[in-house]
C-alpha cells in the first residue's frame, strides 16, 4: 500500500507540474491592446481662458465687456465701437459655437459671438497699430511729464539725472 500511495503521489506531482506552466502564462488583457489604451491624453486647458478665433489676415481680435454681474455695460460697448471695434458674426467663427454660454443675451440673439458677457470684436490691423502707437505715445508723454516735474527743482550740480535710470529686472528663484 505504501507503494501505491507513492505512485499516486508521484502521479499527482506530475499532473501539477504539467498544469502549472499553462497557468503561469501571462496573458495581456485585450483592452490594453486597443488603440484607445495607447493614445496620449490631451493637455488640459483652464476653462476660464477665452477661446481664440481662427486668425484672419488683416484683422485683430479682442473680447469686449458687454455686462458686469448681470448688468449690461452699454457705455463700454459704445466706447469700443467708437474706437473702431466691430462685433464678429457667429457664422464667421463656427468653431466658437460650442463655447457660447450666453445664448439668450442680446448680442447672441443678433448672431454675434458672446461668451460670459464678453463680445468678440475685430478691427483692421492698420487701425489697431495706429491705436497702439497713439497709446504708446501718450504713455511716453506722461512719463516725460513725471520726469520734468521731478527734475524741475533739482540743482544742476547734483548727479541725480545721470544716476536716475529706468530699468526693470525680473528674476526667478535664488540662483537668478
């Protein structure tokens, strides 16, 4: 009987060793072989950023405030229109349709692009450059005026004018 027990044990061991390699095979799940599993994730963008319209040659785009806390800001819109900004039609920018939140606002009802109380407008590039030059010139005149007031009462023998320089420097971290 002991020989029979040993032969039964040997047979069971052989069966176990034969079945183990099949069970130890590593199989990859079919789900990991799909194209979706190997695709990269798209980068995340802050949803509060306004979408950029498709660029058009000769035009500059800008969002103009039409309302603040639910109250319409007609004064701001009229001032911007006098500067030369024109509202953009939604049919010219269908890529922005999915971003439109104010479907029931006055501007959206007229067929324009309005997102979160901001109306997409455009201006000819030449006029936008002229506008930028005007404001740049105005800012420079204001800085010159400040300098003149500051130096008006200074003694010419003092080295204030030579030492006084307008420079700004930006650094990040301790090693910069």
